[in-house]
């Protein structure tokens, strides 16, 4: 296209300009998402979505603006919104329930986030970095919050109710009539086979590729954890076969 050599950029910013080809590539990925036509049908610019959006009350963020940028194919504006604004959405979908056009601004934001991750945008890396420990915990144990993580020190913002976590959880957990909950190190026990199946799903759906794009170090650690679990599972299967023989 005639735009090929064109770039955009803030003349008073030291940030590198973005080639128009890149903007088109990013929009093509958004437009080509399997859910895009389901989430956007037009836009009256009525602002009902923004009026009901909780994030719009607290941040410089407007779902109406996001939808308008997409509907009018404002490539520079879309790229600009992906630097910060899209990360303000709480994904509550109040907007989707209110829009007279049956758009889902929250769903469109979700698509833009996926594309931001795919393109390794710095905004995606910055937003996701604090969740590295959570991701590692989920991938290595199958669940996120373990009972032994619930301490006064870890949750000082819980206010006066934090005293309730002083209960003898290790004893209370053993009273639950579900054996997989008799643990303090994880929320529940996830067996090896389930873990290995989850890894396959993450690989096949591209989740691990996305992780590699935004955090290569975490990807390496996760890959090691996956290899270990797969080896463990293979050994367990061999033992079972030997016992059955
Ligand atoms: S409520 Fe729907 S039609 Fe109105 S501005 Fe928001 S997205 Fe557009
Ligand atoms: S899903 Fe996002 S854009 Fe929609 S109302 Fe909730 S916070 Fe606002």
C-alpha cells in the first residue's frame, strides 16, 4: 500500500515511531479474531457503555472511545489505546448487557489484549509482570492460592477480618470429606495426569507461545517444570504397566 514507508510518532517523545504497516498488521489481527464480528455490530456513539462502566469512573478510559476507534478503523488511535487504556477494563461485561447494538466493548478489549500480547507490546509485559509468581504457581501446582499462603502478613489490606485466618486451617482442612482438599501447600491436589493434560492444552492453544513473548525467563522456568512433570508421569505409567504385567 501507499502507506508502507509512513510512520507515526509523537514529535516531542523519544519513543520510536511506528510504521504504518505495523499498525495495519495489528488491526488485521484484531479484525481477524474469531470473536470480532460477534462483539462489534456498529456503534451509535451513544455512550451508554461508558455511563455504566465501573472502570470509566476511575480511569482515563471509555469503552465508547474504544468501540469508536475500532468501528472507524482509526489505526493510530487503536495502537495508542493499546499502550495503556485497554488494561483499565475490569472485564465485568456490564457494557455488553447495556449496548443497544449488542456490542461487547469488554470483549473487544479482550481481543485487543490478546493482540497486544501476540505483538509483545511493552504495555502487556508491564501489566503481566506482577503476575509472574501467580502464573508459575498455577502452572506448577494446578491452582493459585494455597491455604498456607493465607497469613496476616500476606494480606494486610484485609482489615480487622484478617484475624479469622488464624484458625487452625491444617486441622479444619482434614475435616473436609474430600481427600484432595487435605493439603495446605495447594488449594487442592491436582494429579499428574491432569497436569500433563493441562500442559498439552496450553501448548496447543498457543498460551505458552504468548507466555514466551511476554516473559522469556518465566517461559523457561515453566518449560522445566513441565518437562519434570511429564517425566514423572511417564515413570508412573511405566510402574503401572509393570505392576499389571
Ligand atoms: S453503548 Fe454500544 S452503541 Fe452506544 S457507544 Fe457504547 S458501543 Fe456504541
Ligand atoms: S467490561 Fe470493561 S468496558 Fe465493559 S463495563 Fe466492564 S470494565 Fe467497562
